[in-house]
C-alpha cells in the first residue's frame, strides 16, 4: 500500500492556504472552516417536509386541557350529526325503510 504521509505541499489534498491577512490566527481559522457554509445570515425557505416534521414532532403537554371553539353554524352541524348518529333505531323503522313503496319515472294518470 502506498504511504500517504503528510502533505508536504500546501494546497494539495485538503491543505488550503490563504493569504496572511490578519496574522497567523486568522489563517488557521480560515483553514479549519474551509469548504463549509458558516454564515448564519443566509435566507432559509422552509419546505413542506420541514414544516410537516415541525408540526408532527412538536412537544405536547398532555396534561393541558384542549378547548375547541365552534362557530354557531359549526355547532349546529355538529349537533345534527350527533343527533343522527345517536338516534334510536327500532325494527319498525328498519322495516318501514326497507319495504317502502318505490316508483320509477312518472306516474301515469288513470282515467
């Protein structure tokens, strides 16, 4: 196997050299951060999946009471659905529904 050893020449295989602008410390910092985006001021556009994950993975306090407020129309619809679902069903009502008279088309007048 080849002996890779150390990079003897700066700028080859990851050795990045910057000009000595503000002394040795600035040059070392630039080399450590080379190739990465470290600017925190970049604009971020949140996509669908990041919003989805943020919603579904949020922390929820299960001891907190949940209140749902409905508009008057929503409350009326909810009451009607609830009344329909909890109506009393008897055999007489089922029999009347199944054996009701059904007619198709227009009724002919008898003279």
